[in-house]
């Protein structure tokens, strides 16, 4: 086969395409790990309040109401649907109610959670029920629930506490939605799913990375040397190595995508969000 075709296979298919699959696996691993790794100061019962840091974090704690309605849900999401629920079913616009609450960490420290309109998502289990005779999916967070919640942690002025003067106003830890993204509430089951998905994509990143290294350091090593002038005029890789590379890359990419879809613990549903003015 020709030199140009060899270049396309070596640097296009076995380089860019396979390298892109490795990058995707690494990115998904990091994404799911970020969604499942609780901040150290939120895991340890003996953590000092001084250990808390500003920035994005996943926290785990018990919900406590900050107002006179201790039995009402602090977050409630309802999604109406028509007919049988099935993968790909079209759902109606969802309705969200949320109010500020406190999250009591394992150490006893409290973080005030302040949901913002349009910046909240529930990565939790939705239960089929009915409202006024209409079928809906419902997910609620109530005082006393143990939840995981991810967002931006920061120090803010606390109007409910007195400081030592206007130069030393009282401050409190507050959790809000990050500048880019939502305040995300998750259940323990969903966090476990994220941890398993992180391990799944990490294993595939290692496998695909190993295939990438084997192809370029073993099978295509003479071709790389010829391209860069170490072995005289550049030649081609031959039909056999080309066919082997195309088969390996195609099979690996197809297996990764197929297994990722088949083992996914989530079902994709189309949800129509209400338009904002």
C-alpha cells in the first residue's frame, strides 16, 4: 500500500482516533470520580472546621431545615408524564421547589445550602406517583435525609450571627451552584454508580492506552523511524499491519462504546424544560 495511506492509518486511525478514545475514557473517568469523591473534611467525624476549603466539593451530610417548616421538603422535583414510562419517553416540563437549608457534616460542622432558581439538579431516584389524578415522577429531599450534594463552597457573611464589630463580621460556610453548572443533589446509590463508572472508564483508558502504545512502539516503530529519516527513505506499513491496526482500533472502539452503553446504570429520558423569558 502507498505512503499516504500508511500515514492516514498510522497517524489518523491508530493515532488521532485511538488517542481520542483514550482521551474520552480518561475524561469520563475524571468526571465520574469528581462526582463520587467526597471532600476529606466532609468524610471524617474528627475533621476540624479549619480543614474546610473554598472551591468545588462534593459533601455528604444530614439535612436540617432552617425555618419553621421542619417536615416540609427542602427540595422537590415533579415531572409529569403521559402513558407508560419507557426509555426515550417524552416527559412534560418539570416543576422544582427549593429553599435554603443546613447540611450537617459528619464532624458536626454545618454548611448552609442556598439553591438558586434554574441552577439545581437532582441526580437521584424519581418515584412514580400521582398528583391530582395525573401520573408524575417525584423526587424529594426532606429534613433528616442523608444526601450528597456538589457545588461551590465559600465563606460568606452570616446575618444570623454577631461578629466582633464591623471589621470582623461573622462568617459562615455556604454552598451554592458553581459559576458554570448546577448545584447537584445525589443519593448514595447514585454516588456508588459514579464510583463504579469511574473504575469502568479507568480500566478502558488503561486498555486503550496499552493498545495505542503497542501499535506505535511495536507494530509501527519501523514506519516512524523511516518517516523521521532514521531508516532511510520513508516506505509503507504493508497490507498486513494496516489490516491488523484497522481491526484492532475498530474492535476496541466498538467494544468500548457497546459495553459503556450496556453497563450504564442510567436510562436516558427526554425531559422538556420550561422556557425562561
